[in-house]
């Protein structure tokens, strides 16, 4: 069932430069969807439009088949978790979590029951009497999540919620967020610039660039089959080759280099092939197709493997190889680009 539908949302702060331009997004009920992209791509602006903090210049926000475009923040019943936690320093953990319920004028017994239940769910019940300054970063984040969940929101919005945590704690907290989201069955939008973070917990990911969604798909499909060059670069592809279509799933690069691929694009399009560094192989035996000769320019030690920059007719290709055979600068090598690893963008 469709819960969120953003239709042709355009946002401009100065009336000239659009932060979002005719953005469209549909989210199914119960999904965790991440908005992923570099700084300035419009992901937080999208979240602010949904939350009601920002009014779009044009477009429509439909929530649960109702027009929410003009509905004010306090009537949306959305749970919000910010990068800075935004806890009240003078209130205890219990009172921070209870704040939203008190604003709704819920009776004391119901507040106590609901707060204790949610604190137990986020493993913070034993810290109910402490103040934010007495908590670690991870504990503060749990309190912020508990405060957002205790009001039984129709939608949970998370804006870079883990960016202030150290690497080890981020790993732990993202698992906890996913578990809570699934336990409560709550539809969630998660804003992040961290590819690994969002891929690990999301049902779907919207990769954003300059106010547009370039690809909206499962993490697996985005990682394996990026739709555009921007998405490919963002998810770790480093090698891009200009290609011309010359036959049935056969493409030609510069010179006489021909490559077979598993997918095909229409004739006459501007085509680029891309392949990950770990998918290119240095040949130790002859192959008849998808090969190109090159010379080692740079070798970089990565611990379990080496990274090589190889100068070829198609430009410099980057690849990663294990330590079984070590090549040095100036060595001539023959590279193999498997047909099932070349993606057309």
C-alpha cells in the first residue's frame, strides 16, 4: 500500500536556483527508505518538506491518500530524529521521552506506561532518571528515537541520525534502528550520505543528485546495476569507458578493442561502460575476448591486495589484485574485463 507520494515537488530558497526540481517519490507502507547523496543534493530539503518545516514552491505531498501539502507540522503526527539529538538538557530521560505525550495532555498513568514501554524497547529503562549530559552519544540517540516513537507516529523521519557517533557505535546503532523499525512496523525515511550505512538497513534507496532522484531501487540493484554515471561513481565504480554499439551485445572502444556485454543499449546513444576495480583481472593465460593490453603506472599496497593504475588505449584503468603475483611499475600486462561485470550507463 502506497503511504507517501511526492508529486512534482519544486523548492527554491531564492526563487531562482531550485534545490528540488519536479521531484517525485512513492514509498510503500512499512518500508525503510533512505535518501542518499552528497551534501547539497536535496535530501534534507526533501525531508523538511515531508515534515512540514518547509513549504514547496510547487507540487503536492500526498500521505495515506490525503493531501498534506498545507497541513502544519503539529498536525502531521510524524516522529523526528535529528543529527544533534535535540534533547532538553534540563529534563531527565523519562521527561524527555514523555514531553510529546504531555503536550497531547495524556493522563499521568498512560504517560508512565507508554514511556516505560518505549524505554524498555530501546534498552534505556535503567537510565530513566539520568540527564542527557550523563549519557553517551549512543544512549542519547536511543532517547531521541524513543521520544520519536512514543507518540506512535504515522511516519518516522531520521535526518543523519548517526553522523555524530564513532564508527563502531554507528555499526551497532544502525542495526538497532532497523530492528526497532521492523518491530514497530513503522514507515521510515532515513537521510544519509553514507552508502554502506543506508544499503545495510534499507528496503529501497533513492540516490539524489542536484535536486533529482537519479535512481530509486533496492540496495542490491543500485549496487549491481547503477542506472547513470553519477550513481555508478557514487557506489564505487571507478572505471568508465566510452563505447560505440557495433552489433549484438558487442561494443567498441578506442582502436580495435571490442567488448561483449550481458545487457544492451539502443544504437546511437552516448554509451559508457563501467566496471569495478575488483572485477578487472590481470590475465595469466590467453583469452580471446574482452581483453586489452596495458602498462603498470602506479602500484598501491592495500593490505590484503594491491591497487594498480594501468595505462591502456582506453585511458587509465584501476584494478585490485591479491598478493599472489606482484607487478611493478613499467610491467606490461593483459587485462580481462568479464562481460557480466561491464555495466552500461
